[in-house]
């Protein structure tokens, strides 16, 4: 069975500070793998999600054995034989490579794959080009050392399943009336009674004051066609199967609402518009929405923030097309969110795409709840201390000694200790000086909010830096630092800067290492959502307590009230901090604990005038693994097989002072039918007392000489040998 793979493309990589959660392996002499012919390295087992795994690395070629310009990495589920045959493990995994210069990790974006007894391996054939990897200036391979890693998270499978059959679908009754002289009608028009399902229906009434059916507000999530990806794992929460999808349109069913399902402690329904959008207008797209159910039993102040994805099963590739998870806020006045253009009907209805086969299709949904537990802090001008300013002119600066101390000075009626400037004063740590990558979401930040009620007063009063009070997240204390007028170096900037600082590190051990994914937030008071920076993973240390973004937003955008961030001189900032646990197994690969195989060599001979050979035919000498060899063939047999079998032996020539462990195979080729006769020795020690090894009954002579078998054509035989030296010792 060949190894499964995600696709033969170059991996999409990002960087983060946190080490992988589950496994690390260090190579202390990476280049020796290629020199010694090691084309595949499998690590020891490590645990993740209740299962055993192995990391597989191909440093010199891809898994097919073909030379490649890329490093390949795969993940294998281990010890599958002890698990049930029906096992299905859905896992989101990433591969890692440590950068020894920047002290962070390059990693592949997490992808969801299904591990089965018949499909145990998934990976990336082109994780990184060897050219990039081998260049020391890139930081991945320094002093011939490098570190790889893996992270594996299990996707639980507990979806509710619903099947929609034509027989359990109630077709809507249609009745049309032609109303003449419409503008001359009185206050009400009542048509005759009509019958549906054998029952007389009450007379419908249309009046000028009649209210149309209640509907959701404008629940469109995005106005454009959604971006979709694929994954092996089925959705965690809900599946619905349509066994006669086209009958919906034929029977005039323009909207289908599924039964309720549970996710995150709430009830939900999936709504599908197979023929038109939710506005009732014909559309060339299938629409999908998620509705919060049983809202009447919930408090009026309810606010549920959820990350939502929609799914469509591909019956050919046996995987799911799904929308990227987006965070939406469900309220009593806004109970429905979704996608108006999930997929074009043209793509859906084409059976060759695999979504609709035999008129059957399967949809699904996944809903994860975002918990809301943020600390709220309000900053008023009255409780802001305006900083005291004092300037000194320091003459002959370059002639100063190690330290310069000015006179004492008074602030607020108090004498201040003398400030001291030394050559070794340490500035705050920082991330790169780049503009933040921002997105929007409905959910407020999980951990901290701060409101500025007179934002412009900061600049007027010379406040260039504001540190918030402490807030808790992940068992640690944090502070949000905002520079409203300049960056943290004190240089005027056209951008607002934001930083996160770990607080009270003096009470923590010197070896402290906290890996956290954090985002900064800015509330939009017009659209009632949050602009936020994409979550970045950073490593907080006693010597590096602050991380952030020097260019969160341009001051021009922030100060323009039409953008919604600063209205009536008020604005709201926030932060979200999630801790990454560190529990990876560590494995170190040293040359001393690796059995180095020599490169396997394949040789082939064409033996002419086979019928005229004497008792034995001997090949020319050849060298494999630093040792001389030859092959002997006895056309009519030699020992116990004489007169009945062809005999073949491999001979170690320079065997007087060494013993050599080798594996080898010999093949007599079928030149007509391609049905070769091949035999293999997995391992054998050649010693000074046992210099050859082979077969005294390799193939029967009558089978070999039968022209129908193709082994001898025009009195010519083709012999092939593959030989690999595993180890050798001096004796």
C-alpha cells in the first residue's frame, strides 16, 4: 500500500513563537543522512489525543523514492493492528521546523485528515525546498543541526444525522387568484373556500393593514461567493441527507428547515434554500443558514457568539467541502446567520463533481461557542495622572563616564530619586515593525476591554503611553499597553501602537516560558462589531515580557468619526489571550544511535549463449558498501540441485579480515510476459568462513528453458541483483 498524501503541492507555511504541543525531534548531523543513503527516517512513537503517532521525514527524496528538490514530511498513526478494523480518527495536524536565528517555528497550516486502517499516513510531499533548508542564513540548519516537530488534535465525531425522504416531505399547496379592479377594492377581499388534503380551509383574507410573515433581518454573512476548503473529517454536530434533492424544486419547496440539533449547550437548525435565496428571488446559488432555535425560552439579553461552518459531502472523493469557520453573534433580534452563495447550482447539479449523485446529497454544520468572560475597565480623564516633564541639556555627551546623574527634582510636592541613565538600559521587546493584518468579528474579546471616554485628551496632556490595570487569562496576569501618539521608542508615528505585557514576573521562576496566542481589538460603534488582529503566537520570557504591534492602525483612520472607531471622543480597545500548553515528547537523533545503511545498488547482466555456458558463469567484480563482490550462476545446478535447478550465489571477495551484513535479491527476468522470478535474502552475515550465500534451487530447469515463459529468448538470459550493505566489522 502506498502512503496517502494531502496533495503534491508546496506547503503553505506561517511562523509562531510557541513550540509544538506534542513532539520534537532534533537532528545533530542532518547532512549525514543523505551521505549515508538514509532516504526515510521514522521517529519513535509519541502520544496525542489518546493515540500513538510517528513522524516520517524524507530528507533526500519523496516517499515514492524519486529524487526531489523538497523535504517531505508525513504523520502516521501507530500500532494500528491493536485497534478495531472500523477505526476512524479525524485529526488536525501541523508540521514544524525551528528557526535557530529568529527563535521561532515555521509551521504548516493545520489540515484535517482521516486516518484509517487502510490509510494510516498523511503528509506534505513538498514541505520546504532543500535549497532554502540547507542555507544557514535562513536559520533552519546551523552547524548541521535542525529541529522538526508535530502537533496533532483530534476531531470528535458526534454529529446528529437526519435523512430527508420524498415521502416525509409535505409538498406546499398552491392556489392562485386573479384579482380584477384591484385599486377599486374595499378594505377587504375574501375569496371562496378551498380544499387542501381533503379539508376545507378557512377563508384567507387580505387587508391593507395585513402584516407579512415575520422574517429574519438581513442575515447575509458575506456578499460574495464564499471561500471553501476540503477536509476528511465529517462535521462535529449535524448532518442531513437529501434522498431526492431535485424533488424540492419540482414541488415548489424553496426553503427547508432541518430538525433541531445541539451544540455548545444550545439548540440550532440548519436552513437550506435549494432554488432561491432567502429573499425569495431566483438565484444561481445554493444558500445555507444557521438559526438559533427556541429563542423564546432564553433571556432577552441573550448573546451567543459562535464559530460556524457549513459542509457538503463529496461522494466521489469521500471528503467534505466546507466554509471557513467565521464568528457570528446570535441575538434575539438576529437569530440567523449564513451564506447566500455557498455553491453555484451549476457546480452542485453536475454529478461529475460528486456532490449530487443519484439525486442524493448530504449537508452538514459545525458550531463552536466562543465563551465571553472579559474584564471591563473604563478610563476617564479624571482618573488619569498627567505625566510630569523635565528636560536636561547634557553637554560633552561622548566624554561622559559610565553613568550621568542629574540633580534631584520635585513633582507634586515630593522630591524624586535621582534618575540614572546607563549604557546598558534595556528597552521593551517588540515584534517586527509592520502594519497589522486585521479582520472583523461580532464577538467581543474573551478577556479584556478598556473604554477611553476622552481619547484626544491623552495627546493634549502629553500622555504618550497608557498601561491598563491587570487582567487574568490562562492562569497569568497581563496588561495592555497603548501608545496613542507615538511608538514605544518615543518617536512620533502616524500609527496607534498596542502591546501585551505579562505582569508580575518577579514572582515566577527564571525559567518561565509562556506561549500565548493573542489578538488586539478595536470596537466599531457604527457596525457594532470588532476589528481585531489575527491571533499571533509569541513566547513571553522574563527577558522578553512584552510583544505587540507597532502599527495597529493609522491615526488618520482612527480619528475619522465616519469609520466608527472614535465617536464623541470615545473608543473601546480589547485583548484576548490563549495559553498554549507545552507537553511535547522530545527525541534526539545522533549519528551514533542510527544504523546507517549503505546505498542499495542494482546491477543487471545480459548472459548470451546461455545454452553453451559451462558448469558456471561468473560476473565481473563490482563494489558495494566499500567491498568487492561477484555473482556465480550454475546453469545446470551444482550441489543438491544439479540437473534439476538453476543455482545462484552472491560471493564476498575481500572477506579475509571482515564480516559484512547485507540484504540482497536476485531476479531472472521474464522477457515476454514481465512475470519475473525474484528471490530475496533480508539479512545475512558474510564471514571469512562463509563467503557466499544464495539458492541451490533458484528455478527449475524445465521452467527456465520453456520458451513460453520468456526467461530465455534467442539463447539470452537477463539476470538482475539488488544489494545493500547494512553493517560491517573487522575480525
